[in-house]
């Protein structure tokens, strides 16, 4: 049997085989190690890139935060300016509201004064043109001042009722044109630009006071315009209505007077 280094050939081949196997294992391990080193290098490179990306993200976030803080600061400043402007606007609006309120008060007083002037103008018109307005229903129609019959009123009425009659807008006296069988009558007239329920109420009350004092009287309202419901109320209460020169409910008022007075 052949021997090397004091070993049999079989032992030598076995050792060689073991050495070859270890050599192959070392080569494999070396290759694995190289691959592991490459993988680690790639991992480290990826981590470096991640760190760089994180750094860029942090920088971008810092810049965004600074920009946002600056933007919010500008917004807050703008809101402060807006609040100041709103406060100034509200102050101006308050002053304007005060001015408008004063103007409204002035306008109301002017409207009241204009309405009063128009009422006086209308009363003067009826007073000076009594024949034109009442001539179609009364013969020899004329206006009479309450002071002309003051003594007769004071003999029959308390002072407060006499004073109420002095507030009557106009008192007209005349003979019913189409009823010569009736005595002359007194027409208690309330005059307004726009005839309302208050005019009807006052005319009826003051005509009733004249009746209590012994005068044959009927209530009347006169003006430029009367609403439909005022016309209905005048008709229901048999009150003479004169709207812009047109005469309504004269016959009804006269018939009611005749029935009440037994004429």
C-alpha cells in the first residue's frame, strides 16, 4: 500500500477530501460574507438616503412651519385691522343711525305739520265754498260759528261738552233742498284729508251733543279720500260722507234724523 507522509493512501485521500470540503465551505462562506457585506453596504446606503430624506423633510417642515407662522401672523394682523375697521364702521353706522333717527323725527314732524296745514287748507276750502259743497243738499247753506250759539249750548250742556263742540271743524246750517217739509238742520262736519274712523266717531258724538242742546243735527265727514271700510262704517251709522266733493248717504242720514226726531 502506497504511503505519503507516513499516511496510507486512503488516509491521505480522506484528509485531502476533508481539506477540499473545508476549502469549498470557506469559499462559500467568503462568498456569503461578500454578499452580506454588499447587502450591508446597500442597507447603509439606503439608511443614508433615508437619513438625508428625513433631513430634507425636517428642513421642509421647518420652512413650512416658519412660513405658516408668518402666514398666521399676517392673518392675525389682517384680522386685527379688520376688527378695527369693523369697529370704525359700526361707530359710523351708529352715528348714521342717530342722524337717520333725527331725520326721521324731523320728517315725522314735517309730515304732521304738512298734514295739519293741508287740514287747515281743506277746512278753509270748505268754509269759503260751503255753497258749492252743500248747495246740492241744502238751500241757503251757510257756516255758523259755535260761539254764535254758545249761550244756547251752555244752557243745556255741561262745560266739557260745550268745549268739545268748539273743536268741531265746521258747522253748516240750511234747509234740506228736496224736503221743504223738514225744518232747517245743522250739519256737524269733521274734515280730514284722508277720512278715518276717528272722524266718524267725533262727528257722531258732536252731532249728538247738538241734539241734546235742542238742535236738529246730523253728523258728517268730509275730505279728499275715504277707504272702502270707512265708507261702510259711514253707511252703517248713517253719517253724511263728502269725498272730494261727492256726496254719499245724505238720504240715509236724513231719514234716520227724521225717524229719531219724529219729524
